C-alpha cells in the first residue's frame, strides 16, 4: 500500500482475473462495482513522420544494439513530454518483425502511476515507427497528477475502504494492522483473512490495484484489474470440442525449434508427469497423471456425469492444447523477449521462471486467468460448468484458448513487465475481443465461408450462442453491431463488448482469405519473405505484432492503426485495403471519431481512395 499524491495505492491481488464465467450472463455485484471504478484512461498514438518502411526481407533481422534504440526512444519521449518524471522499464526488446519496442513508466515522487506509459516503436534503421502515451498531463485530455499535501487517511483506513466499497470477501478487517515495509510508503496488511501471501489477497476472481483518495479515505478513485517422445489421447489441434471430432492418439506433437526441451523437460529436469518448460498441470482433487513412457491415454466420454472419472483425460487435453498454442505463438513472435511463459528461457532473453500453471476442474465452475508480469507464472483455471449439461470446460478449446490469449495480450500490450494495460472499458472490449476472435480464427475449417458464424463456449454451456448475445459474424443482420454500439456497451459493461471487436477482425480475416486462402491449422509455414502463408496465421501474426506496438490504455481506433502499421512493416502494406474494408464495414473507417465522454464514438465508413 503506497501513500502518494491524491491517491493511495492498495495492492489487492487474487490468483485470477476472471473472464468468461459459465451460465448466467448477468454481472456479479463485484464485477459491476469494478466496472464502475475502472480508470477512464486516455492515450495518444502517433505515427512517426519520417518513418520509411523497408522492403520485406527473406530473414528478419534481430538487432542487439539495445543502447541505440533506447537512446532514440528516450529522446522521443523528452521531445514529446518535456516535463515528465519517468523511468525506463526493463523489458525493451526487438520483435520478430524487426521492430524495437521500448517502454517508459511515468512516476510521481518516484512512485509508479498505473497505466501511465510511454511506448516507442523503432524500425531497424533507427527511425521512429510510432509512439504512444498515456502519461498524465501529456495532452489536455489527460489530466495531470500532483502530490497533495495536508492530512490524509491511514494505510489501514484505505484498506478498509477498498474492502467495503468493492465488496471483497475478506474477513478480520477490523482487527488488522498495517506494517510499513519500505521507505517509499509501502505497507503490508496483517491479520486480515483471505491473504495468499502478503501483500497479495486471494479473492478468487480478480487481481486488483485499488486507489483510495488520500484526503477523505472513503472514496475509490480507480481500480486496475490484472487478473521427449510423448503420446496424448486428445481431441486434436483445430478441433474445438467433442462434437467436432473424435479423440486421437497424437505422438510427438511438439515443435523442437520452439520447444527445444520438448514438453516434459525444462532443460535441467525430466518429468514423467504433465509438467514441462512451457506449462504444468495442477489437479486439486488428486495427483498429476504420471507415465514413465510418457503415454497419456485415459478414458473419457462426453456423456459422463462424474468429473472425477475423467480428470486425467481433462488434464491431458489441456496440457496438449496449451503446449501446442505455445509452439504456434512462438513461431509467430511471442517468444522469450516478448514475455512468453517458460521455466527456462535458454539464454534467449526475457524473464524466466514463469511456466503456465493449468488448474484442472477448478472449484467455482468457471474459467479464468491471472496474468502477472514476465517472470511470474500465469495461473489458468478451468472448471466444470453447470447448465443444460455438466461439462468440463477443458474440452471446449474456445474457452481454454480464450483464456490463454488473455495472457498473451497482457504480456504484449505495454511490454512484458506490465500486465494491466487494457484495464479500462475500451481495453476490456479490445482484450476480450482478441480472446474471442483468436479461437474463432483457429476454429475456421476448409469449407467454411463468410456466412459461417461462430461463438465462444457453445459446447461448454450447451447453448448454440454460447456466452455471448451475438455471434462472431460477417452478417450485419445476425450481428448488427458497429463502432458506435460501444457507446451503450461501455455503459452496461459485460463481455458482449468483445463481439464488436471480434466481428470486425472476422471481416478482415475473410477479406484476406480471398487473397491467401484459409491456411493449414496444424502448423505455421512461411513464404520466401518470412510472411506466414494462409490468412489464418498471417492475421494472427499481425495481431501479435500490433499488440506489441499499441499504447497502454489504447482505444479501438488506435488498435486498428496498430494493425495497419504491423501489416506495413511485415508485408509492405499488401493487406491495407483488406484491413480497411473490414474495419470500415462496421463503422471503424477513416472518418470514425473517438470523441469525448462515454458516448463520443461516431461511426465512419470511409476507406482510403486507393481501396
């Protein structure tokens, strides 16, 4: 807990930041409270005026002149925000597309301001590609933060206010004490029940940084929500649930180039359980499945009503999917430098010691992920859902991939050392939208057309429309949502915010299919210029590259521009018109306006004249 300026920072954390919960779509009381307190952060995103794009090369150059691009980025910050107090975040890296990403954190009296970042993206020749800022006071739209003097509330008082106003399930508050542990004003709360490790508090569904007004001690000013040879009998990659295929025995599915230790070793220790460098399984009700021969084959029937009878099959399915996704993403650029999840980074950069923990048949019957900064393990929990059928969500890959993608987005946007950059309502929509779209992208099959609609968790819920009120669709009749629809959705909250963004990207995808075809789902292949073949993995690559370039607290039009920029870098802009037409169709065109206030979004349907 840190007393600073007008605000007091109270770090409350759980094991998970909740995402799609099963069953009813109405928001819990705590979710409604969190939505009402989310920061209304403003950011800017600017293309460098002198940026020139080189021709795509046959091999991507990975530069190691860190001092050069950090110096360029620092100069750009000082030119842009002349009076800012800041520090360099130690997570700068060069992406697989050759673009260097540098992040700075705004500080006030030496204390970090959450979600106040300045990011600079630099091309290989040293020119600034783009930069973004959510620094306080950067523009007239971004209010400044200053230190407030005079009487203020106590750390314990701030803690008690957060528990009360956010409806947190923490007991023993009245008898708790605040202990100073740092000269910078950081406190640990002792005696309150619900803590995992001080100063973290397990509230089951959210990772929170809560700001309390230091003068009144009674008002919340804002909340940031972070939350070897082997054979597996599984539903194969590309099959999203038991209705789409039969189980198969899949042997040696790892990609040795992207998982050099395999899936059952971290380079120092070999495992005969579902444990390896990229992920490990936790089963709260029993032991991790073990096989000296690494043969993980266990019975499962979708008709089974007792989850305990197939927990090993569930664990195997989940372990296979998250490792396969790790290898696909690695090939597309989500590697050690970018903040991926690995125990051993094998000397390739980034922070190690953070394999994904996958919790099988988690209590609470939901699916959620907790995503800390690089170097600490994400924790992904998959529960058994009740509804028309009692189904283990691990067998619905749309849910598992949705959650994993939150981890990817959390590490890429704002840099690996920051995991809460999309915490306002715009960010919630973009974050959830990516997590809805990517499973859809991986689900599309040969024979599908523009008229094929998909959703999330349709198998797990037993409902054709799954967890959303509209399908991810190219049809404006089936899903009549446009950019301006967000004016209402950001007020009501909820995960239907995701469908707008996911449907826009679905339009972009089908435009690209007209040029490249869908593409093989089983593996990533590249053309002679290092560009993924097929629209599926080309678009996923562009999404990853764009997330790495986006500013902290980006809004939708900035995320659109980052995608266009990523395509310009990778392909020389070959897909500019496919992207613009997809966005413009739902009101995200050139003339779309992101105005002030919650209802300031105005649809625009224009595309560039050469499209």
